[in-house]
């Protein structure tokens, strides 16, 4: 076992022991019912007892003017990878602080009052030798069309990953002896800048395009870009025929669809003589909040739904010989992409011909990674009885062991960024699904510090973006347009409990009438996130192609289908 793995396990073990001790303390206290939403969260906020502090400076050679953003101090046991590349759910400990208009050379302080993850309180760090690195996530001013001015990270085509975003600053890692109980000041200079993203060159099969979105640029007041990575079929360059297209949804990535450049088995199938000739396109639509927009219009994120339908897909259909008809437009995607693939089909039933959604994000908000937003008072725990409450579990391993609690997940994102600027999953859900806050950032569905749920915000989510509730309201009009189009794949042990909301959707679809359509649900026994059904990508693409044959208009020729 490597030192890095041993260190990660030590940190994870510490976090779980600390969490367990706090839960035990709470469980033995006899507290009246109804007070749960007002009580302290299960984990404790930083005590301020740590005496170690860090001073980070931005040299004039790195940025000549004042900088606004968030600074991070990361402490790792090893330097086989830079500490900034060791962060994660149970990765290297880090602590963060916002700063505004700081001039070059003026120190920014991170100390024991700042929240950390996965160790929340700097005072709880074990004394020892650490490789220490500081990173500055640079924020830009967005003067939005709605009249609000916000400071956010302007994505540099990396997908909202501050630890590797071009232009962000970092210090050279150095080894330091840290004892949080002993007064000390560690000075770090963020003299290095992350270089620009290198976009892979086009070739015969894989091509990319990127363009500035007029709709989104107008909303955000700064240039916002959309793009796609396109996988072309064998013989595309020498043919004149048009092809069905698979719109692949998912997190930001510039790699070829379905790992064509990396997966030799898939590549062999794609280029085989008896493979249906299709076009597959993955879309890039990062936002100032996240690496992906969820492809819907939102008061916080902007008109990404309109941009998707009016700019991005038309650009794809202008550049490539696709069959621009509903029966030949097939959606697919997993997780975030699974929600998008399902939502796009549901909200645009006449435009797309079918969806294959794998492990979609919550299709109803009765279970959002363990949180029942319509019933729970607090996102961090369940008030089981008057005398007993248990932590809400955010994620699990296949065998049921806890990976992370809801509070640990929420505080991890809060360390990564305040005001929803973490680039994390909980924040983008609030940004996309929630209402606008008075300060121009989103109004959160729960307080990230205490976990108290805002029921009015939860109801906004329900009214605007709960897919199951939308289907219930619109089934008389849209049901006939969705018959035989919804294909959903889910592991019954999904690591983020996404199976539970999907079960509710499946149960409701069994009750549909006029028309009755139960959808097509495939469950993977003891399969986690993200199950895509038996046979994986190759089988699903064959499903799409055969589905297209069954649903094409009568008399339509199919030169894209292999000749036998």
C-alpha cells in the first residue's frame, strides 16, 4: 500500500471517528421534538484554537493589479503529485478563504478560523511534516443582464476545476513542519500560473468545435462559450449520406465520445464493417457555477436551454451531415448527463426521438442524495423520533458502508467555494433548480452551515424542475409524445442513492393512462454508479440504431445501416 493511500485512509478514519463521536454525543441528549432544525449541526465548526497560520502573497509578476478570489492551503504527506492534485472527498486536507481586491504583495491569511475538508478544524490536524501548497482561484466580475453583479470563476475550458484552471495561481510545494498547537506562520508565494488547456488536434474520426454563445454572453455580460466533440463514422469523409446522431450528455470533457481514442474494444466495434454508421457528439457547456449547465433555462445560470436548442444543436447540424429529424436524434448520458438526457426528452418531446438515461440525477426531489427536500427539516440529519436523530448519508459503497454524510459533503463544497462557487454538485443543483437570491447568487435550498432546509426554495425546485412532478402535470398533453421514448438504466445500489428517486418514477409510470406507458427500466443487481445496462456502450448504441429502424417514417431509406 502506497504512502498516499495510507495517508488517505488515516484521514478518512479520523473523519469517521470524529463524526461518530459527535453523533454519539448528540444521540444521548434528550431534546424535544420539533427543535431539530434549530440545533447545532452534527460536525463542529472550526474552534479557532489552531495557532498555525499561513500567509499567501500574489507577486506583481503574476498579477499586476488587485485580485479577487478564493485562496486555498493544501497539506499533503507526499509530493509524488502536487498537493493541489491530491484533493478530493477524503483527499489531502485543505482550508480556504475568500478575499477581495487584494493588491500584489499584500498577504492573505488562512488560519484556524477557516473551515477545512476533510478535516474541518485545523486544530485537529496531527502534528507532522507536510508538503504545503497554496492555490488562488481567480474570480472575474460578471455584470449580468438581470442587473446583478457577481464575482465568479470564469471557466477557461477546463470545466470549473479550480486546481487546474488556466490562469489560476499556485505556489511551489515545500515541506513544512506543522503543529497546529504551536504558533507559527508559513509564508507562501503563488508565483506559478496554470497553463492554457491544450485541445487535441482533429483527425479523421474525432473533431471539435467551439463558439461564443450570443444568448449566454448577453446574460452573463462576459463571453460564454459552447462546443462539442464529434465522433464520425467510418467512411464519413468519402460519403454523401446523412446519419442519425447520438447526443451524449455528461460532465465537461474534451475526450472523444465513448473513449474512442482510449478504448480499443469500442474503437474496433465502431470501425467494424457490420456496425451501424452513426454520429456521436458530446457537448461542452460549462457555466460560471459548474462544468455543465443541465441544458435548461435557469434564473441563476442563464438561458442554457435556449442556447442548447437554438445555438448548439443547430451548429452541430450545420457543420455535419446529420439526419435533422426527431426520429434520428437520440439522447444518452449518465449521472448529470442522465438527468439531462431525460429532461431534454421530457421537455422537448417533439424534437428528440428517444432517450437512454443512465443513473440520472434525482428525477424527483424526495431523495436528493439522501435528503427529502419536501419533508425533512434539516439536510444533515433525520429526526427519527423525539429523542433520536441520525445523520443523513450522502453516499455509500456497494456493500452499504458510508462514504460521506450529507454534512461532510456540504462542508466539502463550502470549503471549495462560498455563495455556491464550489463547482460542486450540491451547488449546481441549487443554482439550476433554485430561485435567485437578493445578492445575485442563488437562494440555497438549505443553509450550508447548519443544514436547515428552506421549504419555500424546495417548493420552487418542485414546481420548476422536478421531472416526475412535471410528467404528472403534463401527461395528458405530452404523454402521447413520449410513448416508447424513455429508457432508464440504474444500479439498485447506486452510490448516491439515485435509485430511490428512480423507483418512484417507475412506480408512477405503471399507473399512467391515456396513454398507458410504463417506460423501459433496467436495473442492475448490486450495481453502483453509473450502471448503463448489460453490454455497456456498444449494446446501447445498437439499441438506439435498432430503435431508429423501428421508428423511422415509412419509406425512409437507411444507407447508414450495414449491408449484409
